[in-house]
């Protein structure tokens, strides 16, 4: 009888602990206003973001697509549509010169928790580098960052469509 009571109490305790544990699968706490990854025309297009220790900016980048041509140099900046993903928005901005992608910046990306920041610190420079090399949205996804890669490619394709 004593064993049954101990077993029952142990089982109930285990069930209570399991249901009381909060996982990170509920999505990011905040996704807007992360740092920009990438550079301008005079910078290397592949840059790693600084560790996200500061609070994100409250100002959100424009979600409307835009294209800003430069009068004398033939350089234009095109911002793709925001791609909503499971973990947060992804938005890409391209700098094109003479029809060639010279730089890519990631204006928005999921960064609501430490794991998001860790994944994107690794994945976004790879995606940016592949974009500049391929000169199109026909790039490979980054393993382990499938959701961000998908959003990146959708926003990238939107920016490329607007730049035509």
C-alpha cells in the first residue's frame, strides 16, 4: 500500500512539473526593430550582426515596398515586401548598380529570443553572400534556419520584382 501511494504521488508530481514547464515554442516575444545586417555599396555585403544585448529599437522600418534610385550613379535601393513567418517578419533591402546586386541588407528578421538571434547571426550572412553571388532569388536555404530562409527568399523575390 505504501508503494502505491509513493508511486501515485511521484506520477502526479511529474505530470504537474511537465505541464508547468514553459517552452520557447510559443514564438518570439518581440520581432520588430532588430539590427540591420549587410552593408551599403562601399561595405562588404556579408557582415555579422553585433550580439543583441541592447533593447530593440521601437521604430519599425517601413513595411511598404520602396525603390530609391540615385540620380548620377545608377544605383538604386529596393526594399522587398515583409514576409510574415512563423517566428516573425523578414524583410530584405537590395542595393543595385547597373542591374547588378551590390549589397543586401536584412531590415527585419526574427530576433525575439536568444535562439532566434543565434540562428540568424549564422544564417543571414550566408543568405546575403549567396544572393550577391547568384544575383537572383535562386539560392539554397540554410539548414537549421528554414523558416527564416523561406521568408528571406520571399522578400528577396519581391524586391527583385520591384527592381525590374
